[in-house]
């Protein structure tokens, strides 16, 4: 997957909220001052070139829709984060979460027990 800019990621997140939408629908979700519709249209087209969204004609314009789910994108981002900051090791990441008391030992044990039940 191509890397997204922060603004492209922001637009994609709004598209996940909306589902199928036109750039003007995305603009409507912004608080004032809203970006210009042409700015958002340019970002949506960039997302399309990168393979994250597609479109279909509707009237004189286009309706855009995400091709990548939020969950799949999140998994990709998480993998890159783990690779970059935790030496490609999910266990190093979990160890850091435990050390920082973001995840308790009991939560880990509960998670392991849930995994065993699913197997």
C-alpha cells in the first residue's frame, strides 16, 4: 500500500464514516473554516490513484467509495509501527504496554484464555 499523507488519511477516515460520498459530502463534515471542495476532490483523486478508493459516475459528477476497510488499513499501520519502533516484534510491543501499565498481566491472561477457547 502506498503511504498516505496526514490529510489524505483524514479524508479517508471521513469516507469510512460516510461510505459512498461526493467530495461535497466530505466537506460538510468539517467544522468552519471548511476546506474548499476542490481541495477535497484533489485528495480523493490522490486516494484513488493510490488504490484506496474508487468511483462510479452519478449525474454530472462521481460518487467515491473506499476500497480498503478501516480494519485492514489499521492492521497495515500497526505492522509498520511495530516494525519501526519495536524491532519487528509484537512481543516487544506487548512488553512495552505491560511495562507502561497500559495492559495488565490479568488482561493478558484473560486474552490468552479467550484465544484457547477459540481454538
